[in-house]
């Protein structure tokens, strides 16, 4: 469970929110909404440990693995397939270690690496990465192309695929549909509905939030208010409170 308890956060002189309390449980998909500048991205940075609270605390289960989408992808000769697989750091390290062992001829060191690879389903890594690339709209031959060959929008799709490749307990997505066409958005909705961890999603796409979210967190006037249901249900509940 992710829990915020009486959290206050300032950026410079601006109070983004105070006395914010929120709980997110495994299997829940929380849409994070609010006007630009209200603190949505800062909330994500707080959860990732990049910012500290001014008051209150953020707690996560011990060993909680957090995945989020990088906002920049420098030009690189690394292939799309390798870039996606890099989303699982332990898997990448195992593959690098195996390559080093095989090159050195120390075959006696291979067995524990192979056992761990099997434990984390590493033998299916390329298949799983290929499915992510396909779902996000990449053509069959794109897996072997270098990152430098893709435009900025397609590099953002690579970043998203990399985050989805991670064996995470908590997934933070900031405007994930911005660079996607409709087929890729629909595929992402299906993928996220199967995700069994905690998912927090910042989005202005109401249809996406309606289809996907089990809960909504609304940031407004320095407060974080939680609602059960999707975006339409949030609007109905908020209308009842206002009137």
C-alpha cells in the first residue's frame, strides 16, 4: 500500500498541497487530475523520493519497485529491443553477466545466473518486449533499429514500453497517451487493466480515465481529495458536493 499521511509540500513559496492523506492499494488504478501547476508531477516526484515533504510522510512497502516513464531519450545506437529490456535492471545485469562469463570461459559460474534468469522469467524477455513494442504501434522490423532512428514521439513510446517492462509494484504514468494513436491507447488500457500492482496516472484524457480508473485523486486549492470510481463518477460525486 502507498500511503500519504497529512502531507504538505511547497515548491519555493508556493504551497502545492497540505494535510494530504491518501491510500492506494494493490490492483487499484488512481487517476491524478487537476489544473496545470497544481502539483501533480511534484506528487510523483515526492513518491519517487526526489522531493521531501514539508510535513507528514509518504510510506511504501519495503522493497517496493517503482516504475515511471523517462521524459527524455537521448540519441543512442542502442536497439529498440535492448532499450525496452533495460526497463528490468536485474534482467539486464544478468544478461550482461552471462555474456561476460561466456566470453571469459568461466562456465562454472553460469549455473546460478541461469537459475535466477529462470526465476524472473528472463528467457521470455525478448518475447515480452516484442509484444510491448507491437502493442505500442512499432512495426516488426523496428525492434532492431537504433533509438537514434526514431523521432521524439516514437522515443517516448520506447520510454513507455521500457516502464511497462519493469517488474514493478507501483507504476507512475504522466500523460501516457500524449504520443499515442487510438489503437495504441486502447492497447495500453487493456494492458493496464491486467496490471496487478498500484498504478497512478496523470492524464487530461477523460475517455482514458473513464475506461481505466478505479479511483480519482483531485488536486485543487491546496487539497488532495480522493474519490472512488472513474472520471465520470468523480464528476457526479463532485457535483453533488458543490450543489
